[in-house]
C-alpha cells in the first residue's frame, strides 16, 4: 500500500462538508490523498448538471470530462445516470456526507479493505 494515491473530487458548497448532490454542485474541491497526507489542490467551479428538475446531458458529459483526472468522486448523493457516466470514465463514486476529511478517511479505509480481497 506504499503507492496508495487518490485524487478525489468533493461536491461541497462550503469546502467544509460533503453536502452537495453531484448534479446540483457548483464547486468541486479537488484533494490529493496518499498514505501521508490529504491536500486540497484546487476548487473547480462547474455549472450544475441539474437545474429546475431537468438534467442537461451535454453538461453532464462536459463536467465528467472536467473531472476526468480524478480517481474518485465524493458527494452527498449521485443519481444512477450520472454514476454510470462517471464510472465509465473510471471515476469511483461514493456517497458519504459529512466533514470532508472524515468522509475522505472513510472512503480511503473502504478502498483499503477492498484491496485486501483482490
């Protein structure tokens, strides 16, 4: 596990908690995580995919492309359609609302346990 490294896009309205639905998020906090550190790299402002109850498929594709350097996405909720598009792009999707470092820690621990069974 010495080479464990993740780039995680976090859907958050305030940079403190994971509290946004993927489709409604206007900002994604991009964290690099390895065995020694958790570091905020940037905040990416993206137009929401869902507005007024409608989904914009073109915007969904564009936003997923803009997050394509990330290995994981963390949000309070992700719809099935968006999840499928993200996962086809190789981005693992997790719904873990809460304080960002705590939610990231849960994600990493889950990934580490899964690695034991591969």
